[in-house]
C-alpha cells in the first residue's frame, strides 16, 4: 500500500526532525543518520527505538532508490 503524498510531505525523522526518503513503500530512510524506519501495513513506524542502522551498501542503495519526501 502506497503512502499518501500529503502524509509523506509532512513526515520527518523523530530524531533529527529532518526529511526522510521513501524506499519502495517499505521503509522511510534518514540518510543523515543512516537510520531506517519500517512501514508496517502501510503505517510508518516513526519510533526511534524501532529504527535500525544500515550498512554502507544499504545506504548507497536506499539513497539511489529513495523518493524525497518533499519537506526539505
């Protein structure tokens, strides 16, 4: 299930309050902190404790595939 573009435009990282990248409608990614937030059943889980750190290879892949949330 795709995220609504209006919702995506207002979402921000709960840790640094910056914009997130949407990656394949499966996760939201903060490239500054290299943290990935899951999307479960179409609902973003924007909890710092639920985010995971990513590897260098994942970072490069997520940045290449990510869609800007438009709130920068």
